C-alpha cells in the first residue's frame, strides 16, 4: 500500500460508494467531515475482497456487542 495512514470514526450516517474509471476504481467511505478514498488498480481485487471480508467480520462483532449490551439491559 502506498500513502498515508489515517483513522476515522465510522458513524451511523457514514456512506460508501464506488467510482469506476477506465483502468482503476475508487472506493470512498465517508461522512460529513472526513472521507477515506482507496484507489485500486487491476491486480488488487484480492485485497479489496479481503477488506470486505474483514469489514464483515467487524460488523458481526459489533452486532454481537450490541446484542450483549441489549441482553444486559434486561
């Protein structure tokens, strides 16, 4: 990976979108004040699939954490 390391909080109103060009794609994730942009070229699809898999794992963990906090509120 080339570039800068950044961190940002994902909020409930965060959005993501795909922009397709002739020889690369851009994946944008952002909210009101911050946007993270990933530029990907042919040959990097496995990296994007791994990122998607990791994001799904993170979502599952967050779902479980929310279920646990709901269960403890009962």
